[in-house]
C-alpha cells in the first residue's frame, strides 16, 4: 500500500538528511506505529506519502504508483485516497461538527443526499452521535480529534495517516482515540500513526517502526517502544 525504496530526503538548508535511505513496506490493512524522538523524520515520512514534498533520492510508492510520476493535476486524487489527522485537530472553527465533516464531501462534489446519509454514520463510528450541531469550541479535545478523524475517513480513504494524533490529549482520552483508530483499521483501512507516546505503543501491540536520525533502526511486529529519555540515557 505504501512502499519506500531507499528514500533519502535532504532539506535544502539542512545538510543532515531528514530521512536517510529508508526502505519500508506497509501492506494493505496494516496498522503501523512510526516512532522516534523529535526530529527523527516521522513528519517527513508522512509529507512524502502525501507528495507534499519531493524525495532527494529513491522512490515512494502509494498503491503501486511512484508518486514522483503523478502529475500535479492528479495529486488531489492521490490525496483523496489518504485521510490525514494532526495533533492540533485543524477543524473549521465556525462550522458545526456535522458541517466540518460534510465539508470534506462537498469539496469532492458529493450530493446533499449522500452527505446527509453518510455523515451521521461516520460520526457514529467515531463515537460522536448526538453532537452534530455542536461547534468545535463546545467540544473537549478528545471530541475535537474524533471530528477530525471522522472528516479524514468520510470519503473512505484506503490509508489513514495520523501525525501525533494524541499529542494534545491526556492518557485516558488518548486511549479512546486509539480505540477509534483501531476500529477504523479493523474495517480495512491501512493506518500509519507517528507518535512518541510509548504508553500508547506498548498498550496497542502493533507493528513498530523506529526512526532515529532519519534511519529505520527497528521494525518489529507487535513491538514495544522505549521512549526518548531511556534511549538517550544509553
Ligand atoms: N521544511 C523543512 N526545512 C528544513 N528542515 C526540515 C524541514 N522539515 C523538517 N526538517 C528537519 O528534518 C528533520 C526531521 O524532521 P521531522 O519533522 O520529519 O521529524 P519528526 O520526527 O516528525 O519530529 P517531531 O516529532 O518533532 O514532529 C529535522 O532535523 C528537522 O529539523
């Protein structure tokens, strides 16, 4: 579903590669934690999958296609197949919960009838039934992240990328979000989640890919993660 073939990314003003010859394959339906300290290259990985940036060397394949060969006019189609969730939710502050999720369908031209039918189902999937008419500021952080997840999956992407989705949430709320992501993954969506939250990684027992200074230093099925403090103390 996602394949990195010896991918190196060097940002122009930075001599050390953000990713250094990374090769990695994520199969359809997998759940993968991308872990590592701040600056290890997790967000760069996500940006390259979305073709928000270009590789310096190597190639990134999404659903079998080398993203370097996707012309700019077809990039929106690539991104339509990939839902994205961020640490800071990024909701539209002046739109209701329903409207925030509906907006993602409107922009790709879905009919009002389809939107009216689909949005409540998705809000139920993320555990937000009954909150259609709330504004984002009337929701807790965990609820706001659920809206963001609903918006990311409403167009049924094959891939969901989550960049530190629990970074602003307390541990209990974070586990609620993890249950939602796990459920979405069980429904067939490939999930890649960047995090440095070792508690979450160690509770979920999924595949763990660890980046350090832009290199993959570990790739374990049902792995654990020992966080930054312990690693730097070695
Ligand atoms: N736009 C950019 N221009 C120059 N350097 C960048 C840019 N984006 C990231 N970097 C550098 O690339 C390296 C990897 O950064 P990246 O954001 O991918 O790490 P990360 O693991 O996601 O970190 P964090 O957990 O803090 O988000 C860092 O050294 C960072 O300073």
